[in-house]
C-alpha cells in the first residue's frame, strides 16, 4: 500500500479537527452572547457562561482528538523524531485539558 494515502487521509482528518474547533468557537460565541444578553436583563448568567465554557472545552477536546489522529497518520507516513515530538506535545496538551475540564465539570455539577 502506498504511504502517500496516509498523508492525504491525515490532512483530511486534520482539517476535520480544525473545522470542529472553529465550529465550537462559533457555537460558544453564540452561547456567550446569549448569556451576556440575559445579564443585561438581570438574569443569572453565570451558569450560562459556565455552560458555554465547558461546551467549548468539549469541542476543543474533540478537535484535538482529530488532530492527534492526523499526527499519528503523519508519523506513520514520515517517522522522524520531530514528528514524534509534535505527537507527544498534542497528547500532553489534550491530557491536561481533559483532566482540568473534567475536574471543573465535576465541581460545578454540570
């Protein structure tokens, strides 16, 4: 099997991860603006802001998962040490974000 297919698939998966993160930003911006509007109406907007933040965290984690998969495919295609460093950095970032997001969600009972 030609290894160039891994590179093409990796690019598609990476683009999908980017699209997920961008979509998460747009959805979060919508929820944030909605929370700010209800703050002007003297509603309790803190819970709505927290929801928007945690919602964005889930999109971010999902997007990073896709990017992790893309980097694994890139590493299969081009197994050099620098690619492994990028892969390790993404795994570390994703693990830290996941740990703190999960902990905060448990504390907030969301």
